[in-house]
């Protein structure tokens, strides 16, 4: 369960307008953060498409958390 809490904290940091979904613009803005969390962001458009499982152009938390698990995303202790 702790893992999902950490992913919620990460998602909330990236969700700049607090609408509980991530646009490509928010995702792109978060590239340095995602890199710091261990995600290879060499192709941000492909990563966004991979994360946006339903293809509707916005990433919801459930999509983000499943994607984060596959990416083996790790938040530093201080975050």
C-alpha cells in the first residue's frame, strides 16, 4: 500500500492544475522530476502514450500508478 501512497504523492506533484489528471504539458514539465525518480525520459511522447493507457489524452492516477510500477519508479526518501 505504501507504494501507491508514494505514487499519489508523485502524481500530485506533477498535477500542476490539481484537476487529478495529467496533460501532456504537465507530463513534459515533469521530465526532470521523472528522471530523478529513475524513469528513462529519452522519448517523452512515447512515455506519455505508454502511460495514457486508454488513449484519451489525459493520464489518470490509476494509469499513472500502473505505469510507475512498470517503470520501477522510485521516489527519493526526502520526497
